[in-house]
């Protein structure tokens, strides 16, 4: 993991596409999009299976990488759509929740959450509207500046292109920190990337080969 200081807070960037605030014992996860694959299959689109299991396994890995996590805050789009409420998806998350019953879970609602509805009650997730203030940070889904705070958001699914020639280029998920707003990579297994175009002074950290790598300015 890679440490970064923002608005008086220490943030640890994880290769599992999440970030940890050790001072608040809080893991930040953006854009899990649970049930996205089943949502597509119900529309007749052939897509990979077992993506929910992969996302939950990554969440376990992120928890294992951090010391003393007491809370997870999801920065929007926890569920992909109303069609994501499939029995297998709900059962998988319910079983994961039972293994982590001591964790506090909060969801800052995103645009997909408003379509999907709040998570089932037995998941034990407290859903709130953005922003959620935490120290000098504003935790939210949409990447918008917040007066008096540094905003951490999702929604964009940021990625970066590395390499020169077309056949040598790589598209990698990344963290992207601008002057007032920082973007976390999409956490889910089946989410895609949107290539960001950093401005002067921005900081970008790519995720490659289970490492977080600071890119030159």
C-alpha cells in the first residue's frame, strides 16, 4: 500500500482498488456494482459469471491488508440495479456479511443506488446521502468540490493509459487526485475504465501487478 496525506488525513492506497483511513479505522470502497453481471444476463447479454464472488474476495483481501478496520464506507453504486437483487447475489453478500458481523457498513448513495434501492436490511448497511463528512474529507459518490473539505469520490471508474506505441499500451485502474477532488478506482470485478486526463499538479497512482505506483507529474 502507498501512503498519501490529504486535508490533514493519512490515506493508504491499496492495490485491491480501495483506500484506508487508519486514523478513522475506515476502509473506502467505490463502485462495487454488485449484481451487475446478473443484471446484464437478465437482459440477455452474455457476460462473465461469479463476478460477485470475485468482488467479495477482493474485499476480504483489502480487509486483510489493513490493521484494525472497524468500518467500510461504500462511495456509491454498491448494487448495480434493481435486477441485481437476484437470489444468488443476495445470498453471497448475506454470507459475507455474517462473516464480518462486527464491521459497521455505510453507503453514500450513488446514482445506481437510487435505481437499485437501499441494500436489504439484513446486510446491516446504513445508507446516507452525500456528502458524508469525516475529518477534513467529504466522502461522496459524485466528483464535486465541497466547501471546506477535500472530496473523495467514485462514479468515474478512473483509468490511465501507459506506454507509447499502440501495441505496447496498457489501460490500468488508478487513483486520481486533483486540487479539490480525488477519485477512487472502481472496486467491482465487472466495471470497466474511463481514461482520465490529469491536469498540471494532479497526482495519479496506477494499480499494476498488485502494486500501487506513483506516476510522474
